[in-house]
């Protein structure tokens, strides 16, 4: 396997754009905090209102399935928004699309407060997702503007800390808000969070894409850039690896409550603690990745992590099927699987973005859209397969295995 990766590694490094003003030095805490605030807007937008879903259905006279479609609307907005904002950020600079996108998010949040039907709320959630996508894609593009080499993966590891913590905190904050306000009040808070994110982004970061590095904004140029990205086999393989890793994470988020509460009989508080422990495994791995990068390349770590996650997943399938060890027998290999995913998520996107620094915004947009799109398609498979421990184990393991096979196939093709 290492020999097959040689050409793939070399090609990935050769396609990295000239560094220009980018640096390989340690990123400042200020930059990490600003970028972290920007990428956190998406998870907060998705998850903060989750505890209020039953109340929304009751208030608007909608079924639970109809209310759940508002989540799908948000994910759709996040995917579409990145495809739109990415090219705009390459042609107009990073700040203007960021401000405009978050403006859309804030407006949609305010209008959601007055939503009379679940259909209207679902439509507004799409626009919320589009606005949140602007913050996410600009943050990733700024990383590529400012940094190069392994430093990109280091910064991505720090941002993974935010992406791991935010989905855990957001529902808890939403639940606490429901003590004082109804579900509409949560959207007021989301509007405030959007405003704060815009202020942090504008005041905390200068423009990172000077006019001389900007690209044409006409439709033909945009489509040409996307065609170039889609035609880059290594980029697409790395994007696929990033996407299936995200799909594994989404599977855990969507299926864990059913498995732990229905199959293992945990109550809501016990589930929350166990769910958080899984997030800690993911976050811990992403932070250990910073130390690992001092010794190994991002691609080496990605391959090893996928292999580790696949082995852990096979152990998880075995313990789930034979009910070996009960809850402990299920949770321990699950933690190891999540840790493997935690190493993949910072490195695969960093490698993909490193190939197209000259179109960082568009590359980040396509990468993000694929992550959310593929992740949204994979996550429901746990329910389709029965919302059991075996279903969760099979789905998550298949994602890790698919990523490993994709990298091996790409490396073999490059070698020939």
C-alpha cells in the first residue's frame, strides 16, 4: 500500500498552488477563534432547534415527518449555498460574500419567528442553510489563502474541535432556551448568533484574497472551474473520502439515539452523556492529529486512520451482532471507529484543498457540498436498515471501508 501511494502523494504535492503570501508557521489563536466562530454557524443552525421539533409540530399542526423535513431543508441549503458562494468568494474576495450570506441567514432566522406553516418554515430553513454555508466555505477558503503545507491540516484539526463540540452544545442550549421561550425564540437567538458571526468575521479578518488573485465571475468561468475540479481524479477521491467520513459521522448522529435508548434502554440523560463521550473520541483524535502531523504526512495519516476505523468497525459489527459485552462491548469499538474518523476529517479536506489553491473558494464549495450531500444520503441508511446496533455498525464501517478502497484504487491508477 505505501508503494502504491508514492505517485499519488507526489501528484498531490505537485498540484499545490504557489504559496504567495501563505505561510507554514503556526496559526495565531485569533485566527483560529475567528474561523472557528464562522464554521460553528452551520452546526448551530442545524442542531439548536432539535429539542423543539415536537413543539413545532404541535404549534403548526404538522406531522413529525413533515417537521423533520425542515432539517433536510437546512442540509440542502448548506450544500447549494456552498456551490453558489464558493465561486463568488473567488471573484469578489472573501468578505463581501461572507457579509451577504450571513445577511441572508439573519433575515431567514427573523422571518422564521413568524412562520405560519411548516412549509414556510422549511423554505426559510433552506435560506438559513445557504447563509450558514457562506460562513463555512469562506472560512475554508481563508485557511487555504493564509496557510500551506501541513499547516493547513493543523488548522483543520483545530476547526474539527469546533465542529465536534458545536453539535453537542447546540441542542443543550436549545433545550435550555425552551425553559424561558417557545420554539420561535430559538430563531431569535440564531439571528443574534448570525449577527455576531458576521461582526467577528469582519473585524477579526482582513481580506485574504487580493484583487490580483481573483478569478473571473462569469458563468462560463465558474463552470470551467467546476469542470476542472471534477476532472481532477485525486481531488475527487479525496473529496469522496471526506464525504464518506462525514457520512459515518452523520450516521452516528442520526442513529445513536434509537440504538442507545430503544435497544439498550438508556434514558435521555444517560444517552446525552454517552453521545457526548463519542464526540470526545472524535474531538480527541482530531487534536492528536496535530502531533501526528509532526511525524507523518496528511495522506499517511488518512490511510492509516481509514484502516484503523475499518478494523474497529468490523469489531463493532461482531459485538453488535452477537451482543457480546452488552453496552460496553458496543461502545468501545464505536469509540475507536469515531477516533479513526476524527483523524480523517481534518486531513482529507486539507489534501483536497491543497490541490487547487488558485480556486480555494470554489474547491471548498464543491468539497463542502459533497460532504453534506453524501452525508445526508448516507445518514438515513441506519433507519432503513432498522435503527439497530448492527445497522449503525454496518453503515459506519462501510463508509470507512469505501474510503480506504477509493484511496487504494486511486493510488494504483496513479502508479500505472
